C-alpha cells in the first residue's frame, strides 16, 4: 500500500520511509510508526511520520497492519 493518504496510516504500522538525507538515493528505512507529523489528508511525496526509534521521514510503503 502507498503512504500518500493520511487515513491509511496509524501508529503501530510497519512501514518503509525515506529519510531526508536519503531522498536523492531513494534508500528505504523500515520501522514502526510512532507519530504522524503531516496534518493534511494527503501528500504527493508521502505522509511524514516519526518512527519508534525517532527517525523522521515520508512513508513510501505500508508493510504490515498490527
């Protein structure tokens, strides 16, 4: 699933995100969503989230529902 719609992202989901420093390469980082940082209902580059380990990036793929 894509990470462009805020409604499809909840705390506890396992997701792949792109960190700010990895935007040029597109390197993905996997983790569990702690907080949703984007307020708008959708974003063309993905919803910005904070993972449980503190990393912040935009969701590219939703891996698993809890």
